[in-house]
């Protein structure tokens, strides 16, 4: 097999040398025992051997060999030393690198055990042959200090005999060039098939450069996305704990940082088995060893890299395996004898942390989320509290923070995966955040930085009530509020029933059931709620909808403004919510009081804890109301079954057209309203509904190799979603709801849906009322059973225009009938 990298040198001589080297015995720890055994079985001069019946020539050779052994032994004794006899003079065994003692690993054989084992094996033959006295120098104790720290002192990166450089992971920088790396696999994602019709497999790897200075655990990892067009067997094959060699990778921007990317016609790889301590032969299945990467291309390509078992790559991988075994043992709390344990990361209050917090400023904390800012570049900013004061933190000056609370607020910069997590956090939630690190800004104010979130956990009173740190936080919050403090801008108001609200009540909190959401285009969202109590100042909605039957003067209309508008589409009729900071307004010319909610704070919160007193009271009032309606002979449809609707449109403003009329229209651009239903959507899987686009060269490719400037991030996640609309006349058009002007995706920023499960769940929940059972229908395409389309008939507002001599349609809004 010839090397398929660009022909910088002929590989033929290296291959021959490799084959020759494989024929020679390789020194391993057991070779010392092997030498002892063979030396002990040599005959002594002058002793009658039981093998005298051998041919004369063979006896002569044995005699010469024994005389040579005696001479060598006598010479070494004259120098004051004794060594093992020949037989292995062609191999100079070096002391093997010994991994640290691991109680879960197979037991390592010590030098004493090897000596006793050799003695045991030669005792049976000593009755016939007197062994030559042999003294083998013992290797350093396996648990000595030098052994303990040797793997951890390993330097990342290496250069092969041919001059190829494998970089330390931490020194990789964004740029247009290729690079090589070697790392231990810490996580693998299942193989997926991308929009560009390529197979993709994702690896996360580490090496010694991923450790912080003077800290013996890994704090950084690097993600590599590998692509292949033809064969999945050409993708790297490895398990967690294996070592992978990646050649000819490039960097790709991702979530404010960058990943490594191996392209289908460039990537070469090899896998090192850390248990067998050798390179693993790839399982090619039916795939060829090499081929042309693209049809018609003239050069041959193979993804399989074949390093020498005696080369520097193998030596480096063996050292890396020792390093990882040591790190893995330490992370599991397994230490070696005479090993000084590293400082462990501890849970701290915000008031306790300083840059000198051991180790290296890292700490765990339990906090309440107060506010967050999403930055277009750099980290997101999260403001939290645990109701303790750090005098070196900078108190925020903002509308969302009360003066009483500002001294208790602590800022956290959310990087990488933590940046994505910050987008899901809501004010009022409690979180356990391990592995934060204290930092100082230019004014010497303290804040913290969070990068890894795999151990971060949202806390709930019902599920995590036994968490001591969480319970202590709740107690501190309770004392803070009892002492007159304001834990948030929402805490200064009382919880009231709708019937108790009058002109003297400015703001209040309430627990209500959501009846209806109005998302009319061009207007602010409106929600209708009730707590099943009567207030004479309320006015009934204009339409006689099923959700309003029997609720005279019991429905509150709430107009959503500012940051509340983006959350309107996530609200579900029939769900119980707690609403904070609600204010009822009476305006001249408007019949009845109505409410307003504004600001960026999360003011509408789902009340999932049905055992709470306020939720139980609401459910009891609802049951009482149902009995009254039944007594009066009024049929009440459950609010949960009512659809999210918009206010009736006047014929002067809106006129529904058929799709045939829309297609025949010659006015372009133009806006229409049609009554239709969604009968299909693209892409087939919704986790493929976004793509990464280079905004610099304006080409919608996920991997942009034409852009030379890779130091700045020019890529942005965008939606790529299409609906097929069909009306009662069976005419169809294809519309795109992906533009920012569409209300359907308002408040759902595009991101990598393959990796961000929470974002995917929010998208599916948003689309479910529109696409009906189409998601399940797509899932059953591989089965023989065909699921009929069940999707609601809706009113769609569509814009039409001409581009590249073709007609295009954009979905602006959709509302149920």
C-alpha cells in the first residue's frame, strides 16, 4: 500500500524497513522474565548433562556456548557486576513506561514477582541442570515518585521521522492551512447524513495541552467533524478511550469558537488501541482501500493512514495512553502510592470566591438566574445570585435589578457550550454550575467564566429538595425577602385573585389558565387568561369563541410588549401559568380593563407544580365553575381543546384568495391571504432545518473553503424550511417561513439543531400546530403503512415575488381558522 498523501517523498524504503522491523522481537516488560528463564537453563561447565545422547556436533556447540557464558560471567564479576547472559544481545531492552497502579486495571507484574516466577519455572529443570547464577538489575519501583509524575509531565505534540508535525490541541488556531493532531477520544456522536449528502461523524478529543498549568485534570477539549461522501467505512473508527491520529484537518468557525473539520477528500486517520498498545486495522467492510474522491478526478485517495509500529507515532501514542490512564484514574479518585493528591475543586458561596480559590480559581456554585444577555459575538452574559455578597464584584445598574438586590448579583461569562446553555436559562430558575472560574476585569472587579456544561443541572424544589446547597440557597433567599430585600423586580408585589384587583392595585402577581393567544400580523400579541373569578370591570371579548363561553367578566385581556412578544408563540392554551408584574389599565374609549406586560424579564412562567397551593385553588375554582355551567345547561368545551386564534379580520382589509388565483396573479411583488393546509415540509428531518452560511462571500455552504480570511467568524446559522400548501381545490404552492419577517419562527434564533436538542424541541413545539402529523408521517416513510395527512386548515399570509426568472413565495404569517 503506497502512501496517498501528496508525494513529498517515496514511502517504499520506509515500508520495507517497517516490514523488517516487525520481524524482530520487540522488548516488552515480560522479556526480562524470558531472559532469566533462558539463562537459568544453560548447562554449567563440567556437569553431566542429561542430553549427552545428542549428536556430537550439537554437544560441541552447547559446550562452547557454556564456556562463553562462564567467561562473560567471570569478566563481569571482575568488574564488580553481574548481568543476564547473552541470547538477547541484538536487543537492548529499555525500561518500559509503566502506567500508574490502578485498582481496576489488570495487575502489573512487579520485578520481584517476575523473579519469583522465573525461579518457579526453573525449579523443575534444576534437578537436571544447575542454573547459572544471574542477577538482573531491578527497574525503579512502579510506584516511585518518578513513575507517578512521568505521564503527567508529558509534552503534547510530536514530529515524525519524515518531518510531519502533529500539533498540541491547545495550540491550534483558526487559519486556512491544514494541520495534524493526535488525541484521546472522550466522546463520539452517532453517524449522521447531512444536507450536503455526506456522512458525518463527530469526535471530541484531548491531549496533555488540554490541562491547565499545575492542575492534573483536563479542562479543555477539541471537537472534530469528519465527512465522507462514498463510504461510511472511510470515516474514522474509534471508541471512547482510543487514540486517533488525524491528518490534514482544517478549522471551521462554530458558536463563537472553532472546530476541526476533515473533508471527504483530504482527511486521513489511524486509530491506536490503548489496551493492545498497537494500531488497529480498520474494518473496511465492503469499502475499497482507496479510490478517487470525486467522479472524474484523476488522483487516488485513501483515508487510511498506516504509521509504523516502531515509529515515533507509536511511541507518542504509547506515552499518550499512559498519560490518559493516569488522568482517568485521578478523575475517578484512584491515586497511586506516594502520589500527592491534587487540590480538589470545591463548592463555594459567591461571597467566598477569589482568584486564589483553590485550585486555580475553579469552583462549583448553586445559584438563581436573574438576567441574561445574548451577545452576537463573544460570550453571553449571565447574572446570578446565591444571596451572599462578594465585596469585589461590580453591582449592576439596570431596570431588571432592584437596588436592594444589586450587591448580591454576580456576573458569569458563558463561553462555548455554556453560551448555548445560557440561551435556555430563564430568570427565576435555580442551577448547579460546576467548574466556574473566577476572573478579574480591567477594573479589578470579580466575575466568573464558564465553558463546560456537561455537569450543569437545573434544580427543582420537588426533585432536588435534598440537595444541601440548594436548600441553603432557598433559606438565604427566604431570609433576604423577609428582611425587606427584593430578590427580583417581581418580588415587590402581592399575589391576588382577579376579583380582588381594583383601581388601587398598581401591579400584582396571579395564577391563571391561558385561554387564547392572538397573533394577528402587524399588531402586538394578545393573550386571554382567567382565574375563574368575577370582576365587574372586565369586558368580554368581541367574538363568541368556545373558549370564552360562560366566562363573562372573568377573562383578562393582556397585551404583550417588548421582550414578552417573542414568548407569545410558546404559550399553550389550557396551560396554567404564573404571571408576574401584571397591571390592569382603564383607558378612555376602551371598554373594560385590560392588562399589559413588558420588559425583558420572564414574567409568564408555566406552573408545572400542580401540588402548589395556588394551582390547587385555581383547579378547585375551575371545577366549581364547571358545575355551575352544567347546572345552567351550558355546554363548556375545555379550554385546552380550543385553538390559538387571531381576531376576526374585516373584509375591507383582508380578502382570502384561492391558490389558483394566487398563481395566476400578475402583480409582483404582492401579498395574499389564502385558506389552505400544510401537506408536506422540507427538510425531511427537522434537525436539518438550519444551515451555516458564510456571510462574507454569500454562498450557502456549511464548509467554506473559498474564504481565505478565517480569523474572524463570518458564518451565521439560518433557517432552511419549506412548506407545501394545498387548498380545497387541490392546488399547491411551496412557501418559505424562514425569513426574519415571518412570525412563525419569531423568537426562535437559528442554531445547530443537530447538537442543540432544546432548540430542536422548541422548534418542533412551535411547528406542531401547523404541520399536524407530518412529522410522524415522515418517520413512517420506511414502513409499509402509509399514514394519512392530518393537518389543520389555516389562514396563511403569503408574499410573492420574482427572482432569477422564477416565482417565489414567502410565508409572513399563519393563523388557525
